[in-house]
C-alpha cells in the first residue's frame, strides 16, 4: 500500500532511471478522479496499445474514445523507448479484475489465475501502454523492452516494491491478452535484476570484489634469454589484450624475441621512442600494463 507519487516525483523517478520522458499536454491534471478514488497504490500494470505510430498512440491514450474516455494510462512507451506521460491520477486502463490477484500483488506472492472481474483496478495500479499491435507479429524492439523494464523498476524503487508488484493486464482481467509478444515472467526477471534482486524476490547486493593483485616489477634483469616463469606468460597475455601481441605461437613462459617485440609495441603505445622502446620492461611501463599476480 502506498500513497500515489506526485507528478513531480513520478517524473523524477522515471528520469532518474535513465528514461527519456516527454510531458504531453496537461498530463499533470488529466485524470478520472471525479469517477472514483486513486490510491492507495499497489502495483504497476503493463499493456499494449493495439495501435501503431507514436503520435497516434499518444493521442488515443490521452483523449480516449467514445466508449472509454482518456486518459487510458499514465504513460505511453514508444517503440524508440521514449515515455510519454499522458495522465496523473485515476486512469481508464485496468478496469475490473480479480481480487485474488490484487491480494497476491499486495503480498508480492505468486499470482493465481485471474478468473473473476470483481475489483476496481484503476484505483490501485499505475498503467503503461506500450505501442504494439498485439498481433504476435509486431516486433518489440530491445530499446522498448528496456524502457518497460526501467519504467516499472522506477516506480517499484520509489515505493520500495519488488518486481512482483508488476503485472500484465492479461494477469489481472479475464479475457485480456496484453501484453502479447513477451512473457511477464521474463519482464519481472529483468526488473528484479535492475532492482538488485532475483526473479524470486529481492536479495542482498553482492559483496564488492577485492581489488585485483598485480605482479610487482621483477626488475629489468629478470627479462633475459633462458628465463622461464609464469610471470612472462601473464605479461604476454596482457600485451595481447592491449593489442600489442607479436606472437605467432603463445605467449608462453620462456622469454623470447616475440616477448621483446610485443613489449616494445606496448612501450611505443605509451609514447616511448628510440632506446626507451627497446622491449625490456621498466617499472613505469610495467605498472601501467597491470600484469595480474601469478
């Protein structure tokens, strides 16, 4: 249960999540609050528009139509990932749905089948309409799916909800099929990962990795014909990673002319010239190569 986000907080939450947001017309005061309450809020609902074209879809979701006045959602997510805010307050997007589903969303537990239409969803859910024909053929661009993930995560983050507070219209109201073209389980998995949790619920953030230990400079005399060491192999692998490898075979543990030529290429990459790029490691260039400890 949560108090609805103010228009300013909603806008900030979406932008803080990295979304491009367009404020459409008088979205801040555009709502159906005269028809019933808005809030307390319990979740986010995802839809597809059954329309094509960004401007056409935004206009329909803002204005509605003869049988269903707008706004038809709070935000429209375009194919290019832009979110158009079209309403703030009660919106005609969820309709009547299953009270058992609402209880599961509130408890953030597994969803039951939606087999009843006995509960007002417009008061309890934020709604996002996503531009798609919903015919199973119209593609879902990666950038649009990412925007759906970010928009839902933004609201969950603002309210302290997990991904289990996000559902599809088809999971709420019997007979609905939206969104069609991706599964809500997969989308909840993405949202959970963004929130720092797992598909089954929030988890502790991973412990930070300790800084990698680097091989100390062994001295210039270390690098001579006949030297056999795992340090030389590790050095060679780093040179290859830096695009300086001059090996036909290897690198390996025995110091060779290929090692010297590779290290000379690294020295030149750092800006050394002449005898300063002779291929024999010095401490300054070695420290910048960051050879891992072996």
